[in-house]
C-alpha cells in the first residue's frame, strides 16, 4: 500500500479556496430559492479547525419572519471522507450536506449524476438528495426544524 503525500501549502490553500467558493455558491442559491418566502436569511462568519488548518468560513442562518431559527448551515471542512467538503445543517435536529464529485474514488454505491452539494440523510435506505432546487431545500429545512411550510 502506498501512502498519500502531504499537500503542499499551495495545494492546501487551493483546496480551501475551492471549498469556500462552493459554499458561497450554495448560499447564493439558497438566498435565491428563499427570496419570495417570509423568512430571514442571514450570514455571519466563524472559525473552523480541520485537517487543512484553521480558517474562517461563512455561516448561513434561516429564520422565520418572527426570528425563530429554522436552520443554520455551518461548514465543517474540506477534508471529508468520500467527499470534497461538508456543511452541518442544524435546527432542532441535525443533518449534513456534502460536496461530492462524480467518479470520486469509492463512491460507486451512490447514484450520483452530477457534481454538487448533496443532502445525506443518516439512513442507509435513502439515496443522497442533490441540493439543486427550492423543494429539496425546503424538505431539508423541514427535516431539521420540524417547521411546516404552507
């Protein structure tokens, strides 16, 4: 068995920048998908510490018009098994979304058709959901918050 070579500082920075770019793209999509709903969408920053080091990441929160927290999207890092990044989604309950790439090693058991952010339910009998439209987003927010959209 061969051991992986450690990443150079340039490779580490490149991997972090791609991860941050993907997060910003997802948050942009979330803002667009939720713009016509009576919700508050707010962004802040926090620091994380993962295999690539310490760095700042954006956190996105979704609240009702009255200010009740429905979901907080908090990145956890670009170093994730079987994926290229993860975000915890927390409400009353917790789920996570991961960035997966078609053809990534050892992903043959997932039915991936495109690169992107996938909502991974913690159930083995459910395929990952590609987070690419407002309906999947609202299902995810409902799942973590138990909030029913009308």
